[in-house]
C-alpha cells in the first residue's frame, strides 16, 4: 500500500500532465472498488451521491458523518482520493481550516471548498470572506506533512448567477489565496471553459455529466483542462436505472430491466481480492 505522502505526490503529478485525467466519483465503498478495478488513477467523493445513498438531500449531511464516509472511501482502495467538503461545513474561516485539518486525517490527499452558503436568499459568500476561507484552508494544507491538493470552487453558475467575469475574478483570488486547483461547476460551453483556463495559472477541473455540457476528454484537454470529474452523475445514472426498473415492476408487472443488469457472476468477480 502507498503511504499518504506517496498518494499525495502521485495525485499532484496527475495535474501536471499534458492531457486531462478523469477522476470519477464513487458514493460508497463498493463503487470505489469497482472504479479502481476499471483502472482509474484517482477518485473523488461526491457529497450529493453520498447524501442520496443515505436517503438525504445534498448539503444536509453533517461534518462528522461526511468525514466518516470520506475515510471509508479513502481506505477502500490504494488510489489517491480527493473529497468534496462542500463549503467546509461552516461560514467562518476557522471552521473551514478545522475541516481541512480533520479531513486530512482520514487518509485523503485533496479536497474542495466551495463558496456557496447553501442559503437560497444569499447563496454565495461575499468576495472578501470567500477569499479568507480559501486562505485559511490553504494555510492548513501547506502545514501538512504530505502534499494536499486544495481545490477552490466558484459556485456562481450552480446557483443561477451566470456571471463569467465574477466567476473568473473569484477563482483568480482563490489562486492567490493558495488554491492548487480551480473549479467552476456549471460552465456549459467550450468558450466559457477556455476563457477560464486562459485567465488562471492553476490546473482547472471541469465537471461533465451536467445537462447542456457535452464535450469529450480530448476536447477538454485541447483547451487546457487538467482534470475532469463527474460529480453526482454516476450516482444519478445508477439511481435512474433503479427507478426505471422499479417503475417497470410497479406499473407494468414486467422484469425486462434484468436483461441489461450486470450478471451476478461478473459483479462478484470484480470484488475478488
């Protein structure tokens, strides 16, 4: 097994390659092990995917439960893991710093902090506070005895604020505050993504699997993206198949969904030691 320091260095190196790498998002130990078996090089948790698996809405899982989940994912495989740490589970920079400190003790080698408040009437932190929150996270990350890759997220587009200028301004400030990777989920076309990549000096993560975003890994690599995640998309794809199957049984009394299910033998073989 690799040490946390070795995983941290390997994860950082993935961002330095010429082409983008795909970092998929498991939501439990089983899906983490399946993704590792398929040959992916790193994993990222999904707060939404985990919340759905627990029968909850996104952003309703508390810090203790989320860190326990993160620990489970980090220990499930020998791959580097980056965690979705939402907004750091608190408004003030001190809480964000403590979240990074505690998260690092779970075995992960990276994590993201977003500037969303999760409050509908005031959904994004004021610029100055948002920067201080990233600075506090970065100070803890730099103090750790292994490379911890901090991702700063600008959430404007996900809350309906389609303001590319402000999004770029925020990510530039987060870069100066110490973030290692920059991320603006919700950008929906090549021109927006390319403009962001040109405007910053850190690796950029782009999420695929959102409606309206249809680009390949090769296309994203060509415009300078370094990391591609899927967020809750894999979880929602699995839940979509589950719901279609359940509705078929309930509404039609048929079971044709089983024709497309992975075989018992095949899935069991993928979990062999």
